[in-house]
C-alpha cells in the first residue's frame, strides 16, 4: 500500500488523520506546535515509531522560524518546545527518543551559528524517518523467519504502516512473510475502546490483500481453545531493560492466554523502543485517557449511566516471562532478556 503515515511536505508536517479511517483517507498539514500536540493527543498520528518521527519533525517545526541569533535564547526555546511536545503522551518511548536525538544534535553543534543548527536539525529529522523505514524492513526479515506457511496469526491494536513511516512492525513481519510466498491468515482484535484493530489494522491488512478476520477482544480465548491460532504478534510502545513490554491495553490478556494455550507470543519493536534506563515494567508510565472513550465514543448516544466512574488506561505491561521472543531490527532477542537485550543492542550499534 503506497501511503506514508508522516513526512515533511510543503513546509509542514503531513500526516494521515487516523481518526477518520476507515471511512476516509484524509491528510492533514500541520503548521504549528499546538496543532501537532493535539494531533498526537487525539491519536490523529499514533504508533511508537511514527511518534518518534513526529517528535523529531516537531522540534524542527517549532524552531525553524525562531528569529534571534543568540545561542542561549535558541537553546532555551528548543528546550521549551521539547517539553511541550513531551507533554502530549507519556508512554511511547519513541516520542522521547526522537526529542532526545534532536536535542543532542543541538548540543553537539554549539560552536556553529543558529542557522546551521537549524539545518542540522532538519537533516536529523529526515534521518529518523529513513532509519525507521530501514528498521521496519530489517525487523520484517528477521520476524518472517518465524512464520510458517499456512500460519494463522493473532494481533492487537495497529502495528503496521499506520504506526510507522510506511511498513510496520508486527504487521511488517506479516507483509514480508506474504512476499516470501507464505499463505497466511490474520485475526485482528478490535482493540477497545478506540478500535484501532477494527478501524486501522483490518483496513490496512485488507488493502494489502491479507486474509483478515475481525474479532471482538474477548473472543481470543475461544480461538485459542479451538486451536485456531498459531502465533500472536504485537507491537510495543516501550520495553524495559528486563524485557517487560508496554503495549495497547489488552496485550497482556493475550500474553496470558497464549501462555495457557502454549501459543508463541512475540513482541515486534525497533531498538528505539527499548528504554534501558527502566529496569522493569513497573517503572513505565501508563497514560490514562478520558472516560468518554469508553462511554460514548463511536456511539450515537452514551452507552452507560450518566456519571459512571471509568478506568481507562491506554496501555498495559506484559511481563517478560510471557514473551517468547522480541523481534527487533537488530535481530531476534530471546530469554534471558536481562542479559540478551543489552548484549544484542550493544553488539549491533
């Protein structure tokens, strides 16, 4: 499918408005930081790798028209922009990774004029985009080796083209396996409450001529009980040093079910999603979103009693002992994660 989730175009950040899918494929041109912040918060752009690109492009968007040539003022403004973008969503590691990369470029080039640093920041943002494209394809190559002909794969949320620059993490593996001639079937969990599986993954897979069947989230156990699932592959928004992985709420459910039914459970994510400063999943910040997403979003009228209390975390954390392997652009990482993650990521730097 020839689409790009996010890119720099016409002196602005061009994104697909994912809140309009699947009814309409609509592009937005973001020309100011407030619009970018809202687009991230409202999930018009989403997915850990895509948020890394949004962060990098956002730094450049915010600083490109800064008028003063004073370096101290420039640095202060850069930090302000970074803090603002960072406040949009707390969980996805790639968002902060993208901001850190951009700030590091500025720090390393303090001997240069402001105009030159701006140019370097734009170059770095483009580099983030190109690296994600390569990372997804490397990941797909490694992951496709785990897929057998006629496999049936279960996935949750959206870890495809729409979550990255143009290929995907978990879904990229499926695309690569298909390119290799393997016949596959995919079950997509609807992924309540925002329905990224129903709205985005099912749409994306269908567009790519993958045999996809949509299920409600609570149907996964029945499928596994009936022996209809060979593998589960999910993406990740942040992975701790011990292999604990945060992903869309409901991923942990699938990991527990997979363990009980002896179905391999894989996480697919680029090296940029790992946060080695965090020892375990207990330290991963989990975003809690508005009650309206549960009580009324996508419905003509509220479906619950007025004023009902709602618990709506956007992510859960899958403990490392439930993960069969983590598929990355650096290779496939297997247990023990506490030693193999650091070793693999360091070896391939």
